[in-house]
C-alpha cells in the first residue's frame, strides 16, 4: 500500500514540483496551500509524512508542525527559504524530524523522506529493565519517569534519550553516538537536534537546568549522565 504524503506550501510551483516528484516515486500525495486547510486534510487522510513550508499566511509551518505532531503524531520535514539558525532550532523544538533549505535537490529531499519514513515505521524499543539513579527513576514497561518520586512527562524521543544516557551512566557519549542510537543511523538532520532535546530534557528533570547535575556536558565530546550529583 502506498504511503501518503501531505505537501503544504503557498507557492503553487513548489507544490506542483513536489507532487510530481513524489508521485513519480510511488507516493500518494495530498496538497494544501495554507495551514488551516492542511489541518483539515491531515485529519481526513492521516498522512504518513508532512512536508511543510515554514513561511505561510495564517497558521505558519512551525505552528502547523507542532499541531500535527501533537494531534496526529505525523512526522514532519520543514522547508525554509531562509538559511536561518533560529528557524532550524525552533523547528526542532516544535518537533520537526528534519528540515530542508530552499532551493533543494529533489534527489536529496527524496532521500530524507525515505529516511524519516523508515524511522517512523521502525519503532524504537527501550530495554525492559527499570533504572533508578540518583533522584531519577525510569520504568520502560510503564513508559514512566519519576524525579524525586514525581512523574514528569517526556516525549518519546526525550524518553529514549534519557534511557540511553542512564544505561551508559558515567560514559561520555558523542552527539553522533546519541543520534545513531536514538534517531537512527540514517538520520539526515542537524546534529544540533541533540542539543535541543538535551536542553528540553534538562528543563524537565533537573532542579536547576542552568546548572545541570544529572545530564552534564562533556566539552568537546557530547554529554553524559552523571552518576553522582556534582558538588
């Protein structure tokens, strides 16, 4: 059965080009020219992936991305005409799986689409054993994390990230190692997505995210889960 991809862009020429390329590669395509229309179509068709332009009138791509992730869990690739750091970081924060800067190569975009769909279809499963280190308790079977016996709500990626860090407590883990384990070896996105998710994770599990005691930075390497709180 063909996978369905939602294309949303207010430039009809971009929509036509993407629709042609996607259908040529065997995908079913549904299109929209604005965010409100896209939401209605997404709820009707439940696409396997959405490709969204960031700059659109009304509901822009960033807001639409967040709503699609929250309401339907749809994987998202963002398109942006601006090679802007803030666009990319905010895109990652609202849940984008990847982003592509215009102008882009259709061949590169297809490779990224296939990678995102492959990761979405292959569920990441955490080991079943319970972990309790310092104030943090992680239970994969319940998919629950408690800090000082208070439940904290983590996204699926944040949960897998914390699980990986805790199971390798005390070891310095590079961004690439974290990407390979949590996002998959075929992740095409920016390694800074690790930094974004680490920051969000710290905001939920650290008593003072500005001075983290559990998930600490290893300069020049990446991150590690500190077995004992720093003095």
